[in-house]
């Protein structure tokens, strides 16, 4: 019987003949079929995945060199382009659209022998925190199907959580990998802005968007990052910096670290009391182990969510203007041939976009308008610069920064759908790293008394992903379930 715990274990089993790539794909296809009601996948490439698995098995038997991700079964969020496969951003306006090229990240996965098993559900155009905004229905949390899985990458998170793939890719604009990882009890990693190419990632807010990684353990995240990171001629925002050997680097961490946390965040009235208490218990354990853990005043906490939504909606208003019903995607049927072009655009966009996307487009158009540009957009850019300066000050003194990932564990389906402000405020602890471009990770350290998992968010300075991954791996071993029971 096929089992999976890590890529390292899987590769060892392949090499000693204990399993095959075909058996792995069959295992995950069976799981996907058994858990179809979770609605994690929009498309499953069953026959294609089996054919590639068989070819990889033949290559291995013939003694050919193996790629770093040989036979690794991976799912893609439905905003990442995979040539000759559907990509819709979970939106009606891109229904039946087929990608004509591979995202750079996908190209690199395939080059190292990965098997793409399907594309996963998400909030429409990655706009949402619950995966309830998809044109193709909501995704269910596999641990409690009455609760949300988080968003916008909820399908990718559930695919790993429910053992429907080995690793999955999501996208992050304001926490859309870390927050669903937190709700689903898995690892969600967001790299430094510019570490992974955005070429082939459908844009929401270009100065924020980043491909991220879901996995059940840190080494699998590290290996996947090693494959897909690095410079790319197709994306001018990618940093031209060396990509470390994340999967094999053995640099030992210092015996004692200097760690910061934002005092205002842990004292926020929005934060669940049990989450607060367990994070403070973990801080006590870190101090007992010789680490320096100090509060840092963060006077901008109340400004980060408004700043984030002003800037991202402004960029979304510009980016989504290309979806007009003319060149590709959805077009309003039975249009009067005498309809003016502007009215045609309005009709197609009104019918093709969901309510949350339309809300953000309208907000973004408003803050970019001539009468409000300086009052909102310019001011938000100034606050963003203050946040960058604050970040630089923190990492001049500290090795890492701790925050909760989300204010609460996964909440009930529909609980916040009628209150968009409450939904937006749920991003209060994650959008900071997107505004400043630093790497962040959510690691599943705790269980809540309501039976749901939640994590700890760790951040480091720009391009210190190796340090962040090593630290996270160590803490997963050392502090998991610190201050809380294993699973109620």
C-alpha cells in the first residue's frame, strides 16, 4: 500500500523498488475521487499524470538521471498557467480559457520530473480569505467540513491537508498561502518578493503577488523552492541573486537567537485569547531555552489593512481591465449587434465577474480617481514606505519576527460573508509581509480547544529564506504542540 510522508522518503522507496510513480499517482487519484465533495480541484489530469508517471518509471529503470522532483505529485492553484490546460482564476470571465504557455515555476517543476495532477479551486482572482468566492463553489476544510479552509488558496491547502497531492503551489497577495495553511494545519510559505518569477501567474496586484508553497513538512518546501526560485528573463521584478541549496544546506543556527514580536499584535482585541496565551507560552519556552525574545512597538498596526486594500485594489483595477469579453474568456451571450462598445464591456464584465471582484475593482477605481488619488493612493504608498523602514529597523536588531498567522482558527462557512470589513480585518497579521516584501511562513504548532489547528507566523529579512526554513524546521521538531494539547 502506498504511503507518503516526505519527498525524501518517497524517493528512497522509488530507488529501492518499494513503490512506483504510477502507484503514487493512482493513490492520489483514488484520494481525490473519495474526497471530491471537498471541491479542492477544478480539473484533474488523471490520464496525463498516469502516462507521465509510467514514463518516469521507465526512465528510472533505464538508469537515467533523476530530477530533483522526480515523480513528485503537485497541484497548481487555478491562477498559475500550465500550457494546454485550463486556467480560469476561478472566475466565469475566464471560463473555458486554455493557457498557451507555461508559467516559469511550472516549466521548472516539469524540468525536474514533477507530475502535475490538477489545478485547484480558489477565491476568484485570488480575492478572498475563505475560498467562498469561487465561481465553481466553495472549498470545504477536510478537518471540519462546516468550516472554511481559508483563502484565497484554499483548494491548494486542502489538497495537501487531505492527502490529495504531495505538494501544491498557491499564490500570495496578502496572506493567501499562510492563512489557509494556518486554518488547515499544514505549512504555508511565502518567499521574498522577487525570489520566484511571477511570469505565468494571473495578476491581482503586481507589486504584491507571489507564488507560494504548501507542504506537510519544511524539507519538502525547501526542495520545491530550490527548484522554482531564481532569475527569469520573462519577469523584470525577479531578483538577480543566487538561489541557495535550500534542501541540502547544513548551516547550523546560532545557539541563541534574538527574536521580536509586535506588542500591539499580541494585545490586539481581535486576537483569540487561546491563540494569544499559547503564543506567550511559546515565548516563555524560547526564553527558557536561552533565546532573547522582546516586544517591539508597532504603531502602524491599525494602518496596515487599509493601506493594503487601497494599494491592492488600485492595482487590481488596472490589471483586470484586460478582461473585457473581446479577446478571450466570457462574453455576454445574445448581445445586440448595435450595442455600443462601452455598453458591451459593461455587460460582459458585470456578468463575468463575481461580487467580491467587482467590489475591489470599484474600490480601486475610486482610489485612483483624480479627486481622491492623493488622499488615498499616495498616502497609502507613504505608509508602505514607513512599514519598509520599520522592517529594516527590526531586522537590524533581531534575527526573526513572530506574529500570529490569523486572529482566530478556521471559522464557520458563511460566518463572515455578509460583512466584508470583518473579512478584510482577518488579514491583519499577514498583509504586513506582503507590504514590505519579506519572506514569511506559517508552521502548524498548535491545536485549539475547538478541535481546529492554528499556526505561528515567522518572518525574516529579505532573501533570508534559508535561515527562515532552517529555523522553522527546528521549531517544528522542538516546539510543536507547545502549550496546547496534541489534537483534542
